[in-house]
């Protein structure tokens, strides 16, 4: 009988332990439930560079001939599109950071063929919070009997354009030969909301406008000590920096003439280097 009593007490103790363990687990479970919190909302992805951008499946804005005042929307599909009778194809993509925000931007080639006609252009694309944005003023253009674009390459802070242009006095050169105005220039982009968005600017070897410069309309350059800018906006970098430069008139192009009130695009000359820049005309 004594042994049975001891066994009963032992079983009762075990039962109490199990009960306590059950209560403890219940309390622990309840405490865990109360401590559960909702998962944090995912952080929105920030702007990314253009390393993985599929430029062959984007809508482009093409400025036919490079000097048209209006652009035409061109929907590339798998790197190709047709516009009227011209066939356009995606060309080379050159990655470089040229806006100062450490995001990789791009200079991209698009080539149009229309019979024997050639319209080979390069445009800047900028990495922004809203995705890739095209600069609608081309930085280089090659055509038959016109400028020859030798290369567009990435450099620190921009892209380098190597081209040979036809200039005043080259009218007698055969189409199979290049002109006499060879230029190597570095181009970047600046944002000008008041002038429609992003603009190409030249940063080397001298400052200036980074888009297409029309051909000189005069053989002579005239001394000029006023202010010159890389875009039609006085908030952009001043080109001359107090240095007297030679200035000469340029051929009239619809994309520039009369479009930007109070501004005129002129050619500039210093030493053996030539470019173009914007000057306030009123």
C-alpha cells in the first residue's frame, strides 16, 4: 500500500509537470502571437543605369535629316522599324556615365536606309527615376556626301565623337571622299526643363553645343569677347571663360532658327579647334 501511495504521488507530480508545461506552451504561444508583426513594405526600387536596357524595343524620337524642327515617333521592335519608305535598324550601344549622377547612361546608334539614302544618327539616352529618357537632338549624323562618323566611344564623363565633316569650300569634293573638317569632341548631357528636357553639350576639347553644328556660312571668324553657352540657357556652363574667341555665322537650319527666342547658334574657333555655341541675340 505504501508503494502504491508513492507511485500515485509520483504520477500526480508528473501530471502536474505536464500541465504546467502545457500552460507554459499555451502562454508562450499566445505571447508569440502577440509579438507577430507585419512584414515591412518593400522599398521602391531606385533609378537604375541603362546597362540592361533593350533599346531595340523602345519608342524613339527621330529627327529626320538631323535638322528637322520636329521629331517622328519610331517604335522599334526587335531592333527594326519602317518609317514611310525608310528602314531603320538599331546599331551600336555605348555605355557611359555623362550626367554626374553615377548612373550609367548610353549613346545609341540608329541607322535609316531609304534606297541609296543613308541617315545614320547617334542619340544620348539618360538614366532617370522614370527610366531611360532620350535626348532628341542627335550628337552625330552620317549621310552620303556628308559627314563621316568614324567612331563614338565611352570616356570619363561623356562620349567621344570622332567625325570628318564637310565645310565651306568642300563642295567640289567627290561623294566618295571625305571632307576637310575633322573633329574629335566629347559630349555630355544637361537637364534644362525650361528648354524641353535634356540637352547635349560639348565638354572637350573646348566647350560648346553638343548636337549637330551646321556648316560655316562664312570663311572669316570675327573676334568675340562676350558670353557663349553650351545650350540656349544662361544657367549652363559659359564656354569662353573670359577668353576671346573667333565667331562665325552658320548655315540656317530649321531645328535652331527662330525656335529659341533671344538665342542664336554660332560657330566658334580657337586655334585649330572649331565648335559651335549659343549666344544671346537680344
